[in-house]
């Protein structure tokens, strides 16, 4: 048995209410006369057509001859039979001059309900006799023999046409409500899929996705849901990898501390103090390293958990690059790595100066540390009026597309174990750049390796 969703019931109830209000409004307008009922328009058209035919039959005659009267009688009889009614013509004195009947159809005691009048003098009435009704229409006709009035009475034994009209509306509403079932199921199907996928996500299964084929708002919602699921999966997987990498990063210094501790204990038990100071210093260095590592991880996490502070600093990016170059120069040592600047005039940039300094220091220090001896690091800065572009290149060998993306993940390094660091620098840089509305990417280029930062000015 098909289960009816609450959303469908809400749609159905809302639809029925709208239809009911529409029917009541239309019925009220009909009753108050603000809308012309369909029978009134039909009666007016028939009356006008009959007037035109009579005018053509008279053809400018200035008196009603017996021959003309006979022709008009036949004409009225044909017309009346065609519409199941009676027709007649009266003169200015109210005398009947032509007719389709033998016995007058109206006695003057009928209940006449005026439905429509026109500027040219046409009148449409609804005539009721008991439970039966007729449509009575009359209108003026100017002729050389004087003003005539053309009368037309159509029998209307069936329902009042307003009733038929309202019943038609009710039937349309019923059919529309039935057709609403497949339509609502089409609307609610992606929502049901999203509900099921969300339940699986809550249980830790990040594989389900919903269809994105639709081009309407539900399709947009489906794409947004899938994007959220992808981001959530990436975040959870990144958290697990972060935990695993952190465990690995902390295990090594702890192992070295344990070894140094064992050596110090053995020597003290033997009454020796030679080398103890060095081992204690090494343990202090390892502790400082772990403390620094944990501090950086906490700072990295805060970028995701806290609202960033406002960007209130206006900086000259070229000056910041020059200052960053001076700070990383001690890393060169005796390796003869050359630093070259290619700085074009750029507008001032609104940012958080300490954060941008972290980005520049991390990018430049990585470029220097991972440059081969006797090589060159180039720094570029330019603007196209829309954004600042900062580019740093060195002679590091080409990387695969997967490696180029992986270097921005925490604890991911380029494989140089002898190079100091913990693999958090570029992860910090990406979060700061993206928080400033910009982008940062890595590319293998003809010069070797490049980091490109684009920061919007607006």
C-alpha cells in the first residue's frame, strides 16, 4: 500500500483551499453581476445576429407590406426553430408585426431577472417559470419604416448555466487534485532520497548521494546536499587522517624522549653525569617541538571553529613580500639560493596583516627549503584591477596532480626528511587565503614548481 507523505497532504490541502476560494470568489462575482454569465453572452450574440439578418431582409423598405411580413415570419420561424425558441418583432407602439408563433410565449406575469444590458439598448433576461427557465433577449433595430424591436426567447429547461459553470469548476478541481498525486511524488521523491541519505550520513556512511538531473529548485537543493555531503566526507576523512598523522608526529619525539630518559636514568644509577646535560637539552627540544606542534594544530582548528576577525589592515603587498624575504634569508645558509623580486606597482590591500604575514612566510620558507643548491627563487606580485596575484617559483622537480593538491593537507610533505618542518605551513596558508576570499594553488611549471595566490581587491 502506497504511503501518503505529509508533504503531499499539505500540498493537496493547500490546493483544495485555493480551488475552494477561487470557486467562491467566481460564484460571488456571478451572483453580484460583476461577471457576465456565459448564457448572457450567447443570447446577446444570437440577438445581434438576428437583428442583422432582419435588417438585410427589410433592405431599406419604408413600409411593411404583406409580402415582407410573410418573409419575416418565415425567417423568424427558421431562426426560432434553430435555437429551440420563439422570435418576434414589434413596432414603436408595441404591436407585433412579425412572429414565429401562434400563441404569445410571454404573458407578462413571468419573473424576469435582468442579466445584461448594452449601450445600444439590448437587454438580456433570465425568465423562470416554476423549475423551468428561458432566456429572453430584445434589442432595437432602426429602419426606414421606424424603430423596430427584435425579440428572441430561447427555452432553457436544463440547469442554470451558472450551476453548470460551478460544477465544471468543481470537476476541474477534482481532476487537478488527482493529477496532483504523481506531481507531488515527483516533487517529494528527491526530498525522501535526501532524508534517507541524511540518515545514512548521521550513521557515518558518507557514500549516498541524490540525483542532480533536475533543473528546478529541487535540483539546486540536491546539488547543494551533495556538495555538503562531499564536504562533510572530506572533513571527517581529513579529521581521521589528521588524528593518524598527529599520532605519528607525536610518537617520534616521544620515543626519542623515552630513549634519552632511559640513558639519563642509567647514568644516574651508575653515578655518572657525563652527557646527561645534552640528553636533558634534547628532551627539552623535543618537548618544545611537541608544544609548538600542538599549538599550531589548535590554531589550525580555530580557523574552522571560530568566526574570523574583521580585516582592518591596509597593507602594501610589495613591502610585505620584501619583509618576508628578509625573514627567510637565514634559511639559505651556505646553499647559495638566490632570491629575486619581480614586483609591479599594486594597490593597497585590506586584510589581517598577521595572517597574511604567516602566508608569505610559509610560502617563501618552503620555496627556500625545498630549492636545490645554487638555484633561484622568484617572487612575483601584480594586479589586474580585480585582484592581487602573488607567485613564488623554485626549481623543485615536477609533481603529479595528486601531489600538487596533497601538499595543502596537514602533515603532507614533499619527501625531504632532512628538511625541517611539520607539514602544516601550506595548510595554514590555504585556510587564511580562502578566509580572505582568495585562492591558492600549486603548479608544475617550466621553472620547476610554483605557488600562486590570488586575493580579490573588492
